[in-house]
C-alpha cells in the first residue's frame, strides 16, 4: 500500500518571525510512518514538525495549513490510504505583515479566517480515480477532544465521510504514550489500551491494511 501521512502542528505566520501554532509534537504521525515502513509499505510523509524524517520515507516539509493542503492534493491521487495525524490550524491571519510588527503600548488585534478543511476535502474526493488502482481511498482522521470524546469523534467520522476515526484526549499531546479509541462506520468502538505511540501506530496500520 501507499500511505499518505500528515504530522505535526502547522504554523500560521503573523509576520516574518511570529506565528500561531499548537502543541502537537508530530510524534504520532512519525510513529505511523515508521510502522508503515516496517510493514513493507510505501509512505509519503507531509510534515509540519521539526522531527527528523524516518529513513525510507518520501518527505515533504510544510509550515502552514495552506501548504499542507496543497501537498495533500498533490499526492492524494497516488495514495491508497490517507492518515491525517497532523494538527492543522483551524484559523490563519487574514493578512500577514511583510515586516516584523513593532511592539507598542497599544493592544494588537489580529483578524483570523478559517483554514480549508483538508479532511472534508479528502472525504469528498476519495472516490476519484487513483493512480495505484481502482476503488476509493481509505481516509483516516484523528479527533483530539477534551470532553464528549466518542460523541464528537463519531460526529466527525460521519460529517467528513471518513473510513476510520481515531479519538484521543488532551493528555496525549507531546507524550510518548497515548490511549486511543477507534471507530469505523457502522461498527462498535474499539478501545486500544494505553501504550507507547509506536505500538498504537502498529495497531492502526494493521487495521488500515484490512481495507
């Protein structure tokens, strides 16, 4: 299989030196990449993380949500499975200053606009012809939730037309271990016991292989 995996938290620049981002480390996306490579699959990794790319991966480095979206579009037709493990910013500045904004005693107001929803786009286009073979792509999303974890993740699974949703909680951010719950449309929740992200990644790749 050819996996297309995204990782890390995007950076939405306010000016040439300042940006809005999040606490995503990219560890889960990189663990998934390594697990897929070990299982004998081809991987294209689109990363907004500063982590060192695993050996054997086709690596695409990006910063912003717009750059990640463009990269996903570029490689989507060549993949069998998209795993969106990246924490893509929901908002980006309406205007980026071309010069460093000087500090002053006045409040600074930054107007933001929504970023494009990559998962929604993928869910709509997964049935389009792919280079590798006929049939739709398998699209997997992550849902990081602070409360109502299953309900919010199930809503995301349905609304974005995904084939699998992986729900986790805030304590997974930056950690080497995590607890996740997995759901496919029409199936019951599968809870994976707390473990290191390498082991969780192996389980997720194994589930994707059954597609």
